[in-house]
């Protein structure tokens, strides 16, 4: 009992330590913000939802550019209560990081109830894993998706009522669209267990369970899909289509197995690379013994990686889309490493010493990377948004690729060349000539881009540079400074 009580305290303590380290390191650099521009997109939607009661990026223009409406709702109270929006978001991230560690403990204990140590080790590993800590304070929905996906799996395996499990899978889908992939997996598992004679209920009761799963899911997701159809004519957010169009070249250049391997490798960057032999051992044992309970989370891990390999095979920003797959790697890797057969005693000792040391090193390096990422976003995009606010007319129309911090701090109406809030650009998103013509048709007053991202648009005679960031950090990281161009379109405005 004392051990159980202590393990419950472990994850919140470690989550708080991660918050102090990551946010403290960023403050030491002189910046307090978010390491991704997309976080400011969520903040803009949340501010407009709270203050103007609109799900819109530009006030008065309803849009479905937010991938995570649930995250928008969760961060919006900061604006209602007049709290610091960053502090509120950091607090949510800290709580969700602790909850993720807690649910990892429960999931591991559910899979291997006779092992009392593996749940503690897996939960501590997850809270200190640098991707997860980085995600917790990124201002993004990633850590919420991690928690909800693990919670849905754990509750399903615990025999939770089907309707409630369906509700959880619906909430997961409102966090990110790919969360909807978990429901078919649960339905298939329910039917497969009954076919194999492992389900305690008969076919009529199983049919009812399947129906309740679907109803619970649709209660929440159906209104969201209807809203998407009403606003854009599509089932999914604009981001779903824009990202696929933007990275279609990668899909065309590499076979799916190569894309899958690259994504899987990105999730192993960290101390978890030492867990791979144990992970493979656990996978082998689960499949060989046909342990359905152990196979289900593995199937979710595989489906997540496969979905991204097929539709969005990118690893930028520390593989942020892939982070929800990491806890499964850790859970199975920790148990398998702990129970690897025929491992020499000296090798076992070296491994058990190396893993926590490497975990700690990456935890620290992750904090350094987090601070560097925040500094780049603040010095380039936030500063540019503030310059636009102070140096352009209130009714200026701004064309931009990165709309997050620029839109949030400039408080201007934006036209989005990445297609998130301007979906009409998606069909020609990679054609710079068409993108420039689109901006001219919209008669934008200013264009804000990184010149290296648009090498054909940047030197256009129709654009005159009026501001260039002078911050050195993005250049040191291999990028170029952002530029604001004033437009000089032909013909009457």
C-alpha cells in the first residue's frame, strides 16, 4: 500500500520538475512563449472563442483551421478569467504530463498485473522523456492526445462500459482527427475476441456493445463533422488537407515502407533507443502467445505510424506528430527490457545504469532545445507580429505562411498561404506563381514570408521589403530571417 501511494506521488512530482526545468531554461534565455508557431494559432482561436464567441481565426470569418477544437476550448478560459494565457497553458500541460504518467502506470499494470516494478519505471520514464516534456509545454494539443489515447486503451482493457469508451474515443477525435482511427480498432478487437471465444458475452450482447461504442463516439463527433461540412464542405479541418498537399512530394518520392521506417526511427531518439531490444522481445512474445490484451496497444502504435507514413510522413519539429506513439514504445520496452531472457549479468547492469543516465541527459538537452525553439519563434514571428501591429494601418490585410504569432500579436486580418484558414489555396499550395497571383487577387497589403521558403515570390517586383528580422538565432540554426514586404500590385486596389 505504501509503495502504491508513493508511485501516485511520483508522476506529479516529476511533471513539476519538468515544468521548472523547461520553463526555467527558457526564461534563462530571456523568452517565455511556445516553441511552435502553431501554438499561437490555437491561442488566437481560443481568444476569439472566449471574447467574441466565434470559432474563427479572423473575427467575423468562421473557419475550421484548428486541428483540435477541444484544445481550443480548454485554453480559452484564460481569456474569460483574464489570466496569463501562457501560464494557463503551461499549467494544463503540466497536469496532462502527470496524468499521462499516471495512466501509463495503470496501463502497464493492466497488461502485466504480476509485475509491480514495471508500471513505476514506465510511468517515470514517460514523464521524463524529452519529447513528452517538450510537448507538454509546447502549447499544443499533443500531450492531451497522448493522455486521452492511453486512457481510452486502458479503460477499454479494464472493461469500461462501451458507451463511455465510445465517448472517450470521440473526445480523442476532437483532440486530433487521427484519433478516430482508434474506434475501428476497438470494434475489431471486440468482434475478434468474441469469434475466438475470449469474450464473456454472447453475440447479441456483443452486437449491443458495438452499437454502444458507435453511439458514444457519434454523440460527440457527428456535430463536429456537420459543422465542418457546413463551414468548408469537407469532413475534416483545413489543416488535414493542407498538410497533405504541402508534403505530397515526400509521398511521391519515397515508398511507404521507407517513410514508415524513418518515422519509427524518429520516435526512438532518446533513452528509449536502449529499450528497442526489450520492445521487440515483448512484441514477439505477445504475437507468439496471441495475447489479445497486449496486442491491442501495439496495434494502435502501428496504426499511428502507418497513418502518418501514408498521409503525412514528416519528422520536423522533433517528430511532434509522432510523439503519441512513444509511450507505447516505452511501456513495452520497459517491461521487455526488465524481463529479457538470457541476458548476461554484466550486460544487464550496464543496461540498467545506461538507461536512466541517458534519460537524464536527454531530459536536460530537451530543455535546452525547448528554450532555443521558443527563442526562435519569439524573435522571428512574435516580433514580426508586433512590428505589423505598430507600423501598419488597422485595416491592413496581411498575407502570410506562418499565421500563428503574426496573427495573434498583429491583430490584423490574415490571408494564409499555407491553407489553414484560406483553404482555396490548397489546390496550388506548391505553385509559387499561383500563390503570388492569389495574394494579388486578394489585394493583400503586406506579404510576410521566409524568403528561402518562397524563392520565386521573394524577389518579385510586386513586393517591396519594409522589415527584416535581425535576430541571429534562426540563422545560426540554418534558416533565414523573416521579411515583411509591402505589396505594389498592378491596377486599382
